[in-house]
């Protein structure tokens, strides 16, 4: 971006989706980006490109602290690129520095979902490093409890329940309009 995104009006800021794994950040984010004629960026995919390895390998080889450090740097870079819809990994917004950067430079949206919905969604794939445990439901419940206060600092909160993703997208579009965001023709 030619000017610092912290100085941009809401209509020109990146839109950042936050929430627990399984909340729908990637699926809803892709649809939201299409509705707004903006690019979609999955922060975890960008981290994998930067590290040239999957997130699960970064976790297993270097640990969560090293992953979070790299994640923070990648997100800082993404927030300075042209406007987009960006889906963050579940733990990214919990990091104080990352949360500060997002709040300064973007519109943050917490996609909230209940525990049953989250577990049903994450059970479809076994690629979640934090859930590689004997009791993934207990881990998810603990993550919900520990991360809720950070997620609550998002600019907007949207129900990302078990309903159709199109419903969540429409809720976001309505909330963005009320927030002062008006869709443009993309990155003209």
C-alpha cells in the first residue's frame, strides 16, 4: 500500500478474520473476498511458503514459540500489502504484538462458533497440530477459554455457527457496512 494502512479509512483497510480452528475463517474468507472483489490470503499458507514446509512440521521441528514468531512476521508483512481478506491461524490474534498490528492496520472480525460446531468441522481433517492428542475436544475447550478474551478485542464479532457459509458472509457484509466499510471494485 502506498500509505500506512493505520491511516486508511475503514473502506480501504485489510479485513482480517480471527477465531478458533474450525470457525470457518478460510471457507468464509474466500467467499467474503469474492463478494468484495478482493484477494484472499490464508496466513498459514503464507507461513508455509515463507518457511518452505508445512505448519505441522514447523510445530514438530521447532515448537510453537518458533512458529508464532514466524507467524507474527508474516502477518506484519501481509498487513502492509494491498488490501485483501486475510484469514489468520487460530492462535495468531492471541499474540499481543500481532493483535496490536491487526487493530492498527485492519478491520478484525471474530468468527465465533460453539464447541460442537468446531469439533465437527476440525474432525474432517487430521492436520491440526494442537489437536494431535488423545482428547482433542478437551484441548479445543481449553483453547476457547484461553483465547476468548483476545478474540473479543476484534472490531466485529460474527456468528460462524453450523449454518451455511453464505449466511456468515452476509452477516459480515452487513456488519462491515454498519462499520463504515463500503465495497469498492477491488484494488483499483
